C-alpha cells in the first residue's frame, strides 16, 4: 500500500542530484575581477590580448587566479580588492597609452568563484540584483525636444523625395527649430504641396503665408502627434540600450522608464562608475550615405591633408582607410528592423542580411536604382565620431526591403556588423542626471541579512514541526529543506536575478510550503482518530489531502502570476521567486515527503504505531505516539 515504485525513488534521487549540483555554484560566492572590452564595438578584441594582459601584470608581480576570454570581453579574477585595483591600473596603462582616446574599456567587475568542472557542466550561480551584488545606477534624461527636431529633419528628406516624384517645384526647404518652411514661387505649387502633406503626413499641420512675391508653407507637428513621437523616442532608446548592453556582455541589466522622459539603468556587478559611462556611451547612431567617387574625392582619400569637396565629409574605415562620403543622410537606424549574419548564396562569402521597414525599403529601392555601380557607405556614430562599417558597391536595384551586404568580411566581422546594426540608434540624445554606486560590501551585508531571515525562518518552522509532529515533523522539515534546495537550483538554472524582495519571497515560501505538510499530517491524525490502521491512515492522509493542497497552491499561484504580469522592478523579482517556490513546494511537500514516509514505514508489514504526535480521541482519551511504546489503534 505504502510503497513507491523504483522509478519514483530514482526520480527523487535525480532531483536531489540536479538540485545539489546547480545549487553548489552559489556557495562559492564572487571574486573581484578586471574586465577588458573594446572601446569600439565594431572592433573585436585581438586574439593575443590575454598574452598582453598577462605580460602587463607580470611586471607588477600580479597573477590572476583565473581568466576567461571571448570576442567581446576578457576577465581576470583576483584574490582581493587590493590586487584588483593594482591590476586595473597596470592593464589600463598597458592597453591605453593615450588616455584621451582609449582603445579599450578597463572596468572593475565581479565574477563567480565556481570551479572549472562546475562551469563545464553549465552550472552557474544565479544573478544577484544591484542591492545584493553592488554595481552602478544611472538616471538618464531623454532630450524630447531633440526627438521632435529629428522628426522634422526626417520630414524634410521625405518632402524632397515626394516633391520630386510628384513634379512639385519649390524654392527650398529649411528647418526652423521643430518646423519646416517650404518656399514656393506660385500659389498652385503651394496648394499641390499642401494637399500632398495632408494626404501623406496627416500628423503635420500646414499654414501658408505671403512672403513678397513668394508663398511660404510652414509645417509643424500636431500636439497629439508630438506626444506620440516623444513616447516612441523613449521606448526606442530603452530598446536600443537593452540590445547594446545585453549583447556586449553586461549580465542582467535593469533598464526601465521612470516618469515621462527619464530612463533608469542599473548594471549589477560593475563597480567603476566612470567605465560604466563608457559602456552606456557605446550606444551608436546608424546612417546610410553615398560615397563620393569623384576624382577630387579620391584625391582627398589618398591624402590626410587633402581638401574634402564641398558637401562631403571624411570618415575612416576600421582598417584606417579614409572614405569620402556625402553629407546627405539616406537612411538611419530607425528604418532598420533586423540584421542577421549569413552567407552570400552565390559566392558563399560572409554577408549581413538586413530587413528594412516600408519607408526604408522604398527609399533604398530608389537610391539603388539611381546609383548602380556606385558605393554606399554604412556609418556608425559613437560619441560624435563616425566610422565606416562597410561601403559595398551597388550591383543592381534592390527592392522588397531585404538587403544583403557582402564582400571583404570574415564570418566574425559579419557577426560584429550585424550586432551593431541590430542594436539600432537612439531616437533622441540622453544625458546622465544622476549616478551612484553600491559597493560589494553593502551588497554582502544585504545578503547576510537576507540569509539570516531565511535561516531563522527555517529553524523556527522546523522546530515547531518536530515538536508538534515528532517524526512526521522531521520528515516535513527535511522536505522543506529540499524545497529550498530545488528553488535555488531552479533560479540558478534559469539564470534569474535574485534581489532583496526575492529573498523576502524565499522566507515567505518557507512558511507557505509547510502548509501542505500540516494538511497531510492532520489528515493522517484524523484517520488514526477514526480507528484506521497506521498503514491505511498514511495512505488516506496523503491521497485525501492532495485535492486541498492543489486548490490552495493554484489560487496562490494565480496571485503570483498576476504580480509577474503587471508588476515591475522589485515586484517582479518577488513574483518570480514566489511562483517558482509554489511549484517546488508541491513536489517536495507531497511527492518527496511521501517517498521518505514510504521508505521508513512502508517496509514494515505489521505497523502498530507511527510517530506523529498526540492523537486525540473523540471521547477525550489521548493516544500517545509510538515513542512511548503504545499503539495508536
């Protein structure tokens, strides 16, 4: 009756093994480290960087405990903070001889102390939030007026194209703040332009006025449209920051809107505020322009002191070669919806496949049709400095919104270019108006306090259960410990972020998880009180308590899912741990605890009593536990 099949015991053993394995990395803690990344995301780290760093450290007598390297970051781990600071200075001096124009970002960070064999099994500690791990916090102000100005500039380019396609003659388009002024020589052309604006750009108002012999048409955004532009600008900035920071290796950043025009950025583990600014400063603006292939432009490309033709600008490729491009911007990152690395289907060369929105596809089709055989440059602007990512030759008209960039690229370069293009551009510039850092010592203090709360909560619950339910209470306490083990393992496997509210949810889960065992134990007592044999009481107690346990946990889970769906920030952190804790508690409180009871009592053929505390009879006589030598029947 009370015996588990062998596969159920194997399932329990496997759950304990996996839970212990994935919980283990959290016990090693984190060590101070120095992180090196490229100052320009378009340039991956050189393969010999670890050798250069080790040589720089050896001159100061420092030796890292461990190091890791990939295309985006190099991390060296040290014993203590003193060695970390000395190593940072040595690496900074070796890699960035010109401090005004650094090639690398050298920042302080924290990395797990997990041994290599655990890392090889992909067992990693769960992420810790800013309040537990330390890190940097920024408040950024979005320049909403600049977003409106950018919208007006985009309209100016669209108007020139639309007037040319509809054969509407004008005497010039100028931008005055956030409005556009179009000058016409006659009323008929102005009326045609006004009708075109009303049909294609309903978000803009048009007002005409006489200006001598000419007619001036002034275009401005409607108030509702201006608010939409500002809302879209802050959403695009948040998305751009997410893409860039996530893909450059900053683990679990928090990037969210606060108020109407502010963005909060939290980078856990990053200790150097100045270098964190560099990470944020990597957000780039993407532009597509035509390359000037005239003889004057070619002469200017060959000589650093050459005169750049009027209407052109000089930029450098990653190789250092100068490229002369026209000032007119054809497309920006706003028109790009996706960029993925791949291969040219004909030549099998590395390529980048771009997807444009409807407006970008139309512009790109017209530009490629009119400039076959010429070069088109894709530029990336970072901190006001532009760089040519690639400048392919236009072979034919390209329509449909799908574009391929190929030639002179390795597979890694195609991946890097796709990363940069996919990250997009800022819809409006931002300024840091608040910054602060939380040191790892304060985070360690928060961890200690949270750990104490969970520990004392567990000790209190376990003590009560053992005193009141004796051996069954001991089994319940062991199940509660397994619940905590599985919860931490699950958070680590999912690489969830644990914050102080999450630790509060852990303490709450301990109190809630024991409810199931209380229901089971009381149900077993009730069966014993009715005169049922101990084996039958155990069986009935677990079976009949299951429906109640399921109902109570499902209703609590619904509330947790509501917090997860509609909450944000600390509320979501609480909800994640809360929901996962409910699922692990159902496994440990019912399946695991019954396995232990079956293993202990199920093998006894003639079970006369069980240790479950005092069973009160209906007529007032109490039946003691088996520990007193008396049966419960």
